[in-house]
């Protein structure tokens, strides 16, 4: 990965991970002096734009994503060497337990995007989804543009906007075509006897 930097209000930090869509930041992970990292965070949260430079992601003023505005979490810590500070700015929609229908998937090297998507989707919908459907649900989301990949560095990022009205119909069609199989445990449930 090429070295990325972020600049805001005269402060600069190194970026080790970010996601951008529509020229807005959806996620930011940065390293630098504590004062610089915290100053950039404060300026972004106040609504100011920052400048990314170092790759094709940079060049233009980049504010925080409006769709996720007002629900950003900042976590920071001094690195063991003591010479640098690491800060991450994450929108609430990237949290598993949030109540919003749309969500942000942040996918690391070891993660399976289809499995993460399934977990987040099953948490948000009142629709029984089988874990074996994860790959099909992922492909469907990409094909229907309910899952949109964001420009990113250091990780993969996807903004997901499920359509709960269309999903039951699509699942029913896939089950009828046998593209999806409903697995059973082989145990028949008994019906209660009439008295």
C-alpha cells in the first residue's frame, strides 16, 4: 500500500486505513503525534473537510459521510513505542448492534465479506435467514446494488442498503428454483394432539 497522509487545519497524520465513497470519508485510521491525530479528528467531526494525499484516493477536500453524520466514534491510544498515537474514526453504522437498517462492512484480510454481511443482515431483518445462504445473499446484494464497494486503503469497505420488501420474494424464487436449499435436521416435530 502506498503511503497516505491526511491534512486538516495545518495538522498532518499518516493514514493506515480509510474508506471513501462519493468523496466523503466513511472510515479513517491514522497514526501521528497525538495532538495532530486529535486535531484532525476534531476538525472532521466539526464538519470541516480534510485532504488525503498519496494515491488516487487523495486530492480533493473530503468531509465525513453525511449519511453517517452525528454518530461517529473516535478511539485512540498511544502505541507501545510511545512515539506515535493511533486514532480511528468509525461511524455507528459500522457497529453490529446498531438499529439502522443500512450498515457499513469493514473487512480485513482474514475476514469473509459474505459471512460478515450475513451476520449484519440477519441482525437487522425480521426474516429467518439460514447461514448456508450467506454466499447467495452476498452475490444478490452486489448484483442488486444493495451492497456497494467503497474506495478504500488498508481494508475493504462496503456500504450495504438492504431492501427488506424485495428479499422475501427473491428468497422464495431462489428456493423454488433450488438455488437455495432449506436444510432440516431430520427431526420431525410432533403436532399437538386434539383433546
